C-alpha cells in the first residue's frame, strides 16, 4: 500500500502525540484515583463478592482522565495537520464538541446516577453538534450481499441520512455501555474495535486513488489513534483484576468517538460490522430494556466465591449467553473469550476486504 | 439604530430559544438539586455560620444545569442561523468546544476538588480549541486614552495575538471565579456583564456600516444571550438566601463564554473594561495568589451571627475592601453594592460610547 507523504507525515505526527498521550494517561490515573476515592466515587467489584477482593473500594470513572487527555491530544493535533481546509475544521471541531459534550454528560451520570431510562437519551443530546455541522454527502453504500435485494449500490437518503447518523451515534454509544460488567470488557472491546478501524482506514487509504476518500479515512485515524492510545493506558489498570473502573464517562466517550469517526470517515456500514457483538448484545437486551421482561439493576452473571467461577443467568446479555453456552468460566477467561469473539468478527471482515483489494489489483 | 432584517431575525430567534432555555433551567434546577445532594455535593453557607441557615446542606454545582441547557440551546441555534458560512461555523464550533471543555473541567473540579494552584491552569487547557481554530484578524484597537502613549491606533500583533487571546481567556475565567464567596455574587456579576455585552453588541451593530463587523457582534449575541437567559434562571435560586450554590462549573462556564464572545466578536478591549471590578479584585489578590502573603482556604469576611452583619478581613479581595471602606454590612446589601459598582462601571462606558456615536452622527 502506498500513502502520500504528506498524509503519512500527518498520521505519524498523530501517532507521536498519541504516544505521549498514552504515557500521560498512565501517569495520571493513579493520581486521579486518590481524588476519586476521596469523593466516594468508587464501586465494589460485584463479580468478586465473597472474596477479600470483593470488599475493596475500586475507584470509579477513571474514563475522565482518558477523555481529558484525548481531548488535549486531539485539539493540539489540529496545529500539525497540514491538509487543513475550512470544511475539515468545521467537522473536526464539531466532532470534538460532540465527544466533549458526551464526556460531560457521562461524567455527570457517573457522579449523579441519572435514572437509566434517561441515560439512554443522553447520547442523543451529545450528538447534536455533529448533526448540525455535518456538511458531507448524504448517501450510504449498500453492503455487497444486500445489493441484489435493494437493487441499488448507493442510496441517497437526503435528510433521512441525518436521522441515520443520529441513531447510529446513539446506538454506538449505548451499545458499548451495555456490553459491560466484567473486568476489562469495556476497554477491551474498545481497543479491539479501534484497532480494527485503524487497520481498515489504512487499508482504504492505500487502496484508493480518490484524494477525498483518503482524507475522510485519515480524519478517522486522527480521532481513533489517540483514543486507542489513551484506552490502552486505561486497560493496563482496568484489566483483570481491575484496580480502577472506567465509568460511563469512558463508555460514552469511546462509543461517541467511534461513531463520529465512522460518520465523518464515511464508513458507517463497516463500523456496524465491527460492532456485530454489540448489535447481538443489544438484540438480546431488547426485551429487558423495553420492559417486556423484568430488568434488575445489574444484569451480571452469578459469582461463586468457592470456585471463583461465573455462572450465566437468564438476563439477556452476550456475557450470560456465552456462559450458558460454554459453561462456567473464570472472569478473566470470559473476558478473553468475548474479546476473541470480537477480534474474530473484525478479522474476518478485514481479511475479506484484503482479498477483495488483491483481486481488484490483479485485474 | 437600524439592524438588517436578516440579522434581526436571527437575533430574535436566538432570543426565543434563550427564553425557552430559561424556563427549562428554572424547571430542572430543583430536580437536579436532589441528585446533587444524594451524592453529597453540598456546601454549608459559611456567611451564615452560627445561625440555623448555616447548618443547612446547600446543593452545590448547579452550574452544570445552566451549562448543559446553554449548550443545547447554542447547538440547536446553529440550525436557524441563516448567515452561516463555513468560517463562521468553524469558530462557532470551536467556541462550543472550548466552553464545553471548560464546563467539563469545572465540574471535575467541583467533584474532585483539584488543588487550587492546579485549578488556575484548567482554563489554559480549555481555551485551546478556540486558539487552534481562530482564523480572524490579529490586530487590537488601542483604547483612545492610550493612543497618545503607544503612538498607534491599531496594533498588529501576529502570533502574539494568540498568546493575548489565551491569557485573556485564562484571566476572564479565573477572575469571575475568584470574585465570589457571597450569595448571588458569581451569578450577579455574570448577569451584569452579560447584559452590558449585549447592549454593547446591539449598539455596535446599529452604529456600524461594515457587514463583517456587524456579524462579529451578532456572533457574540448568539453566545451571550442564551448565557444571560440561563444565568438569570440560576440567579433566581442563588440570590440571597441561596437555595443552591453554583460551583466552579458555573464560574468557569460563564467566564469562558464571555471571553470567547469578546475574542470572536473582536471587542476584547471593551470586555476588559466591563471586567474592571474583576481586574481590581485580581490585583488585590495577587499578593496572596503569588504566595507572598499567606493565603487561607477561603478569603471570606467575618460573619457575626448576633447582628447578621459581615466585617471585612485583611484578605485581598474586593469584597473585603468594600467592607473595610464602607463599614459592616449585611450579606445582601454587600452583594447589591458590589453589583451596583459593576453596573456603574459598565454604564459609564456604554454612555460614553453612546455619546461618541451620537457625535459622529452629527458630523
Ligand atoms: Mg455503564
Ligand atoms: Mg469557586
């Protein structure tokens, strides 16, 4: 794959500032943990209840550090982006507004414990800056397998496209937030999807000859790369056994950032494929979220302090489905299994894409 | 004064959405107060210590509601602004990013109690989106009385202008935050300054013939009008005796919004004149902030529960200076006196400006 030198330079600079962001995040999380604990922002690890670890106060909402460092990195990066034109800046700043607003609402939710039905609405407010400033095209590319059914390859949706963007942002943000509950899963899935988005962007930049198309994918890189770097820093603390929790601040921030990248990078259909496990988890959750089946406060597996294993409950989540199908598992194995599943999904798609590119090269 | 019909229409629509914002804020503050109290985000009213009111838990950080409503109003308003060009949108979205980021950091500070020397640095981070996206001219108009000393009427500063913008944003934000401590003062000063900015903008739009100049002042109106409306809603709860406190969330939000309006509206010199009492308070505070004179946690007057009057201490604040000069006073009279002083300053300036306009009309 060949990337123009200017674009490569911008991406490299972005990688460097992201790396700095990684180290800043690693340094700041322990400091912030003390402040968070002092304010009684902590949680007990429910999946360790009955063991000594279950009575440790784990600091909550450390996503705020990830988010703040991300914002600083993303803002400072604007200074280095040489391909800047005014339209790019509008969308970039609108993206930052949406992400920052989402982070604010997430942190407010962590601190004040908004009722969960209201919670589902928060992303719809935070996505507004993006919708307002969106100046891109309003067409979607129908995925290949569906072309024969729809009869079109590209569908121009006009105003409905904005509605689609809105729903996508709401969906991505909430779906990361509800695919959670075991150590490392929130950040782990974010890292897997973000890595997939990055690889996809680089492949597309390499395969395409259209400069605007390249720029759209570069745009996504500029947002996803710093998010990946800062999330990895958080993962080092949040991995089993978690010494910090991430809070809705993180899940909202991560979900909105990926949604924004997908929308402004014009690959929202691919994004939905990367989100397949989250889509599955959402579909499993629908009966409980809609109130058809009673919904407890936490829809977590049952922990047995004797064996240290988790047993699936009947709550409609992917976590429980995996436990019911694969049998009892330790928390760590379960998280690894779920992340392997997510990785398998994205790897399948990326491989098919790679083969497609290769085939079209030979013609 | 004559305003073009399109601009007048935009301003009118902004006024209407601001009014809706006012009612939403009034409705939401009591609801949010309960959530805030549940999370132990409250303060005791130090200036009522020793009376029954001094032991009431007053909910803190209600600025978050004002800020969130402001953001929604300001975002939705973009939809109605018909004079939109791309450059306008960049700056508007950068402004929203800066304001939202400042609000986030302010709320984090309220929740986690950042050490106060770190606190002074937070606005310098939040002002970054604005600096990065700023595309306007880099000249300042030397105030009339100084022209003879400097020898120039307009000074082009180039890169130094961005530094100036940065320092202005940091100053405005912190100076509102440290001119505080008695019921209603934080919101009261904001309301007075915001009203002054609005009047100034309308006068300038009326007096000028340059469409770009008009647009810059309209830009400021679009930000300040919703802020004024939502702040008034907060004032109705924060006025003596306060049933809610505003938190650094509010002071940071208000300070940054006015700084942004001044910078992007290109009247930062006038803004500094409106901030004269805050400048005075800052100068009085310098010895303590710099650590030359020891600085207590709160630099408040002394309250006498018997008489209900406040006595000035030797701490370097305008509040204490007024009490030392004018003698003991009740908290409410003190707040009114300080706000009258602020109003007198802005009224003087606006009147001079009005007379200037009138004189130039006759020529
Ligand atoms: Mg959550
Ligand atoms: Mg304060």
